[in-house]
C-alpha cells in the first residue's frame, strides 16, 4: 500500500465491484446497466477489500450508482465510517441489445456485429448501446474532477469492468480499440497517484487479498 501522500497529490484506489451471479454464470452474462446485487461470493470479496483498505487514511469513497458497485463501496466505506458518494457518469457502459446475453450466444447469432465489436470497440459499440469512445468521453472528465477535488487525500472509486479498463488504458497509453488487454478482476484494486494534473498508475489489478 502507498504511504500517506503529500498535500499536492491524491492517491486513488480504483476497484471493480464484487462478483454478481451474472459474472459467475457459465458462460458469464453481459450486465451493462442491469441493476443486480452482489452474489454471496461478491459480498465476501467486498468484505475482503474493506479489510484490506481499513488501515488506509481514506477520506472519500465514490461509486457508480448501480447496486453491485454501491454494495461493494459500502463494505469499503464502513470501517472508515464514511458515506458513499455517487457519481452518475461512472455507471457501466450501456450494452444495449446485448444485455443479459453471453458472448457465446452473440457470436453465434450476430457474427458480423460481434466481429466488428471485437476488432474495434472504440468505433463499433454494443448493439444499440455505447462504444468505448463514448464511454471514455463521460468517464474521463468525472475522474479528473474526482482526483482534483481530493488533493492531499486518499480516495476509493468503485466502478465496473469497462469503466475501469477504459480509463486505466488511457494511463498506460493503450489505444482504445485495444482496451480489452487491461484485465479487471472482481474487487481487483488498482492504485493511481494524481499530481500536477497528471495521473500515474502505481499498481494494476491487485487481487491477492481475495485469497486470504
């Protein structure tokens, strides 16, 4: 874990929400804006993450408005006696007509649209939903505002698979069409330092705490 940061920097713990039944299905189902709760395993992951960060000097906990993210954020905020601040623009990408379906089914029933998306999700989005470029255009300003408002503090943001991957890819100079190379486990923790208007990734998708 990073040391207490200076007054001109913000330390961010960026976390994907805990697992839902859709995440754990075989094959997994796309969720997008489906407002589903954490599974039993997901609640345990959130509690493990709360214990991991309990000794940190967290001053704010932010979350997507979706239930699975809020439940994860609440578990992390509880040891610090903090309320969870909701940021609407951090909700998951809109997966449109593919909501509740698996990639296996989509690839079989809509092969051309599936191949377009896989080749370039920054241009070809989810059928009837957003593409990754649109997602980045709403997430990046929200993250910039969050970080600049918390200089001198340590904060948590609980988001989603594509939300986190897309923003973290920008820190790694990974082009948006290749965003899928950035992996995000449920309750994986990435650490970012923000200083002088620049965000630097310190660690990516740490998940050791989930195997305690």
